[in-house]
C-alpha cells in the first residue's frame, strides 16, 4: 500500500511538472507573439497639443453690415437734348473730372456760328477787330469821322456866308440856310456819337450771346465731380433728357458708411462715437475702422432690432457700395472664459468637437468631447462644455482622429495676446 502511494505521488508530481513546463512555453510564445505584433504595428501619429487656458475676455458683438455711399450724387445735363454717349455703367469706377455723359450739340454749334457772325458785324461798325479790344476814341470811328468832317465843312460855309452878308454879297435867307445846314450837321455828328454807343452796347450783347452759346455747349458734357462708382444708370444713347434730369447716380467713395442692425438687447452698448471694426467679405478681406454716427431711435417691432450708421475711414478703391462686411465692437463688459486653439476644434454638420488627451498605461489616447463655441480671440476661441482649464487637446490632424486612438503628443501651441 505504501509502495502504491509512492508510485501515485510520483506520477502526480511528474504530471504537474509537465503542465508547468507546457504553460511556461505557452507564456513565452505569447510574449514573443505580442513583441512581434508590436514591432509590426505602425507608430502612433504625432499631434500638436493645445492646453485649455482661462483668460479675461471682453464681450464682443459681431454683426453683419452693408457698405453704402453717403448722399449719392445725381448727375445730369444743365440743358435739354438727345443723349449721344453714356461713358459708364453700373459698377464702373469714375475719376473726378471724367466725362460721363454727352449730348448732341449740333443745334447749339449752329447758333454759336450765327451769333459769332452777328458779333463780327457789330465789331466792324465800330472799327474793332475782336470783342476784347477796347475803343479808345469814339471820334476815330469812320461814321463819326465823316460826320465831324461835315460839321467842319458846314461851319466854314456858315462863317463864310456871315462874312459875305456883312458885305451885302448874299441875302439873309442864304445865311439862314447855311446856319440850318451847320446845325443839322452838328445834330448828325451827335447822332453818330450816339450810334457808336449803341453799337458798342450791341457788341457787348453779341459777345454775351456767344458766351452763353459756349456755356450751353459746355453743359452738353457732364463730368463726375468726385472719385466714385456708378451706382445707377438712368439713360442710354438716343434718349431725350431734360435739363436737371438725372442721367447717372455716382457714389462718392470718399464718403462711405456701413449700416448695421443691432439686436435690442445690445442697443444700450452701441453709442455714438464708438469705434467698430469692419471686415469685408471679399477676397482678400479688407479691415477698416468705422465710427458710429447715427442710431435710429425706433425699434423694429418685427425682429426687435435697431438700425445704426457708422462712417468708414477713408479707403478709396478698397471697398464699394453694396459690399457685405462683418462688424465687431466691444461692449465694455468682461468675463472669465476657457479658451482652446481654433486648430483644436473640429466642426462637422454644425457640431463642434475637441479631442482631449488621456494618459493611460504609458500611452496617450484621445477622447471625443462635444463643445459649443463662443467668440474667437485671435487664433484661439472661447469654448463651453466638458473642457476644464489645463486639459490637453489634440490640435492637428483632427479629421483622422477618433475616440480611443493612441497618439503621440508633439509641440505645444502657445496663446498670444491679441487684444
């Protein structure tokens, strides 16, 4: 019996030793397999790291505005006529002094030729070469010189008859006739002087008429008084237009403003004189400063907003009327907010996410976290959600990340002061 027990005990020990040896070999094979798998697996991707920080943020309101021209200029001719040319269409830029509208001036040119001929005729009567020449001596006019010669001749005759009457060589009637002729010659001479005055007045009127014709011809050309852009076109070549009628509307680019609608809840934060930052929705965008000039006292009952008007800084050629822009301004209130780099935010289908880095068993994994966004601060942005100060998040290759993915932390992003 004792021998049997010894044999059984030896068998059990041998079986246990064989099992232990087999388990040991299996563990070695498993470790060897894991090491081989690790050697064959690709290394984890390297991601930039952003750290959630807390900062004092000034409350910023962002609105949408539209650029418009302050008091657009209506351009039109000062005479009636038929339009022959319109040198500008809607959206066309124009320079100060640029010709934009031309009317037919044929009839006015013909009238000018007739009035110039009349002027030359009046000038010839007074012996002048042109309208700018002045008559120094009226007695030098041919008609006056002739009348003066007649006066002198009649005077000589009359004096001769008086002398001969004293010698009883002529009758008293002949002396009387000579006197009458002399007096008549003097009257004709004075009439000639008066005629010269009338002719000079006629020259002046003819010159005025010619100047008026030239002015009327000038009025058939319409020039832009400012550097601007054609905002509206009201006529085309061949159209008839009346004096004072608008042919083009020019927007003065040196006097632009932006109109914005402000929610009623923020209306008390927008005051006249407050500076705004306007960024145009163009490529590339243009950033301008604007100053609040007017605020409507009436609230729109439909959407509970008020309209404000802010004048833009001088920016010729940079923006045009009708351009949309984003307008920002500080309300003056400050809040403590958590910020993340904008590079650490993945937004898809209206849902924003951040990938927090979680350290576990000597490795880093990312955890998908849904957040809501606030106002941007430079390249960073205000976030709300399950993000705490000091949390580390992935800030690169976000589209390739998913919860549970092992990553390798890379360079850290630093927050720069932007306000």
